[in-house]
């Protein structure tokens, strides 16, 4: 009689819905407490991002003979910036970039750079590989975001190449005449300077001052030094 009772009870339990069956907890975890704190992010221990910059050459040449066409004379930059946070306010940074400054020469009667010959269009291009170190002061509330900041920077670069480009009125049977002289002997191979950057999120205003001379010592008496200031904008890919 008892065996029949136990058999009936076993059948009833097997037919019961899953929620009605007793379950034993084998493992209990708190996932939030076990997660490793992330270290990569805009306002975390380490962050890196790509940026694009465009700046206009500003200021004057050291003397007459190397006047520029302002608005056309500019520098384009594309780089990768790395940042290490020291605390909530201070951070250090290091970046590498490609920069291409171009100086469009005004065609005036006093021109001596690189010679007095006048052209319809003339410029010097000095593409460079540059590196920049920065000290960043952040301010305001921002959470895990870049926020608002001020960078004090020092930079240096190696001139990859140098080009003197001219364009003249067309001769018979042609639309225009262009010349390009490369590997200019009078251009320095190294450049360096300092600067300041004021940013908010992905946008920044940047000002840079070149301490080095464009021309080698042997040519500095012959050629006026080009303007040293560069003022522009940066757009970061965050």
C-alpha cells in the first residue's frame, strides 16, 4: 500500500510546473561588485584620440622682402593625442602628428625670398612630423568627458621635405606654367616651439609660437624670417 502511495506522489511531482519544484542555489554572485573599474575613457586614467587641426599664419616677417598672403598661408595637422590623468584637475599628454605649413608669398617689388622674380602664384611648403608634450588643467564639472581645459604645450618636429612652388601666366599653347623645386638647401631640418590650447569637449582654440628659424644660419642674413605665430582650431574624434 505504501509503495503505491510513494509511486503516486512521484508521478504528481514530475507533472508539477517548474516553479512549483524546489530548487537549490548552487552559486550566488554580485556582478556589479566583481567588475573591474575601467581605466580608459575621456576622464579616466588613460585616453587617446585622433584630431584634426587647421591654423592661419599670423604676425609679420622679421623685415621687408618676405611678405605673405594672409588667409592663404596656413597649416593643416592630423595627429593622435594620448593623455594620462594625474588627478581630477591635472593631466599629462603626448601626441604625434603630421603637419604641413604653407607660406604663400606676396608678389611685391621688395620681394627677396627666395629671389626677386615675381610670379602669378608662389609658395613654400614644409611638411613635417611633429611631437608635442602638454600639461593640462581641467576645470568645471564634466563626469566621464573631456570637459573644459587649458593646455600648455611644447612641440618639436622634423621637416620631411621642402618645396618652392611657382605658377606663371601661360605661354602659347598651354594653360599655365608650374615649377616645383624640392630639397631646398636654405631650409632648416628641425623646428620647435611652444603654445597654448583652450578647449571644450571635441573643440579647441590653439595658438602656437615657433621658436626655431625657418632658414639655416648661413641664409639668415639674406632671407627675412617668416612669421612665427599660428592661430587656429582643432576638432577631436572622441
